[in-house]
């Protein structure tokens, strides 16, 4: 259900995932008028469950979001389905134009739109994403423990990813694919941990009875595997911020692009904060939610400071004697 969109709010939150909803909840509890604009395309939708989230281990992603939305609404927050086309600055704060033509204004912005995973172009891979094609060992390692795991090279962290997955299984194979082979040092590390290296381009995945059964190389060789870890390039969903002068930059990890911010989520544009995967590519659900709450607290403090300045100005104006009154008293 979509709430009725008002013309203006204290804070507009872009993105209704863990970071956005957590931020909205904190702001609503701070008695701020807040609206969450959500396009309804959560990154973790294909996953069967959310893992590593204290007291909510294994909860379905859809259920987690449903509970979060109910909590935000309970404290008076609004949730609106829509996609942000552009966001810009105006005299009293910011304005956002939605793709359907609606506009909304707010004094502050919290951007929590997450990221898009750019997956390798291998037939059969995308259909398995979030099932037996994985990326994060802390999110899915337990679920594939002791299975035959493949790690597809891609990006600067590929060997590191293989060494991580070795913690969950003794049967790990590293596929060089289109990347250069491991360096001598990396090859030694892989060999020492019993991780075999397979050279040659991966052509497709072998699926049997709706389960990953193997990885097929371009020469026709099939390597039996039950799970495949990949390193997608991660790109912040933030093109609508260009008019504000905020553009994605390369993440220090080399894993993709993000919107830079300080430790509190504050960006270089005054009044705009970011939280979750849009700025921290490696954040899991718990870390994203915590970042949303922390950024919201900073936003509320910023608004309190502005409200106080305005109140002081008004107080001084009321307290200052007018010229007419001053001359009469004299």
C-alpha cells in the first residue's frame, strides 16, 4: 500500500531497504515528518533468507521489509512507491521529481538506494543468482558448507574470495576465466590451502533438476560444482543525484562505484546523507540498518541546529525594541 504523498517533509528518504527504513524509523521516532520513496527492487530479493542479522537470522527478505514498513508507519512515517528521476536544490531545501511526474520537497535527504550487481555474462548464471550462485561468504557460506564450491575470478578480490570460502569447505576450485592467472604468491597461497586452479574461459553453467551441477569451460570440459561464488561489479544506484553534483566514485576496494561520505554518512553536498550499500559496497543488512539509523540521528541533529538558529532569530526580532517605542520611552 502507498501512503498519500504530501508536498513537503522534513526528510525525504530514497530507498526502502534496511538502511532507508532504519533511517526513516529513527527520524519518525524523533517526531520528524519523513517519507520513504521506494522503487520496490531490493538487491537481496532473490535470496531465500537474510543471514547474520541478530534475532532475525534466516528471515525472508520480503518479511523483513514488511515488518520495517509497518514500524515506520506506526510512528507516522510515509511510504510511497515510486522511482526518483532527479533531485535538486531549492531555497528551502531539496525537491525531487518522480518518474511518474509527482514532485516532493524536503529540508534534508537521506539516500539509501543501494547498488546494482553487474554479473558476468555467462549463460545460466543470472538465473541462479542468490540461490547457488553467490557472492558473500558471510551471507551464504554456512548454507553451502562442505559442498563443492567454485570461485569465478573477476576483480581484484577474487583470490581473497577463494581463500575466504575455503573456511566453509575443503573442496574449493578457483576458475581463472578471463582474468590473468594468479601471481606466484597467490598461487602458493591457493596451493597451500588445497584450492585447485582451473584455467580457461567459463562458457556456461550446468543445471540438473534446478540445481547447479557444474561449470562448463569453453573447451567443453565440465567441472562438477554445487555452488559458484562470483565477484560482481557493484554500481551505486544514484544517477538521479547528478543535478546536485554528487556522482559515483571508484570504491577503495576496487569492487565498483559508490557515493563517498564521511563516517556519519554526510556527503560533500550540505543537507545530503547516504547510508547502506550506496556508499558502503560491502555492508551486510545489519551494517546497512545501523548506518541508516546513525545517519538519521545526524540529520535530526542538523535540523535541530537549524530550528534553533531560526528560533533565536525570531526571539531576537521580538525582543528588539522598535524605533517608535524607543523614542516614546525616551
